[in-house]
C-alpha cells in the first residue's frame, strides 16, 4: 500500500536517511553531495523540518512516500517567495527497489496539488540532462523544457530547466 504524507519535525531522522540514500544512489541528480549532507548534525536535520511542519514557513513543504510503511521516496515543493505566483520542486527521489510502481508520479501529484492550493501558476524544476527516467516522468506529468540545458556549476553535468503551467496565465 502506498501512502504520501508530509514530513513532521519528529520525522527528521527518516528525512535524513532518505536524503542520504538519494545522494548515495543518484549523486548526479542533486546539487548537494553525500559528503556535505552526511556531515550535518542531527539538529540541522531537525531544523530543516521544524519551520515548514510548524507552519512558520508555509511557502514550502516536504513529502514522503511510504510503501507498506517503509519510506521509499521524497519530494520537496516551495513557493519561490512568500507571495510568489510560481513554485519550485526539489529533492525528488524514489528508492531503486520501489521504482516502476507510480511512486514518483504520486509524489509529483502531491507537490502539484500543494502548489495549486497556494495559487501558484507554474511549477519549476531542474533535472540532470540525460536522466531519461526522470525526464520521462516529468514529461508524462506535463512538464516542458524551459530553454536549453545549462552547465551545472562545479560539475561536468548539464541541467534542464522544466516548467508545468498550473494556472490560467503563463508564468512570469
């Protein structure tokens, strides 16, 4: 059984474990490195979840996917500014053993719903150019390329910006 829910402050260890697993599995997919994130103290992990989960930072929200009670996926959506008309999607990842079961699509659906509820007109993301599975998932969901791939600073990789129009007007 698949369940998508938001992370709460007391979920910080689960968030940490998922984030570190994502970076170990797919280091090319993220701007952070496993070494950087693994060096964070427990209180830093807890602080990441404290503000959104307590309502002090309502412009962003982390989602977790659990399959039969086991955490297997992560996605984080944020408004680009407190009163922004656009939102951005980060940290999307599904554990290898859980892929191919619609979990990525369910996480995207939760993030899109969250952004629409906040009246965002568009949802933006960046995906590693050449990441076929991620690109296919985003395109199936309705995301389109926004420009051409751009070099990712400090790496040999390129990143493709993508956008999903949510509202009646085109994003700024």
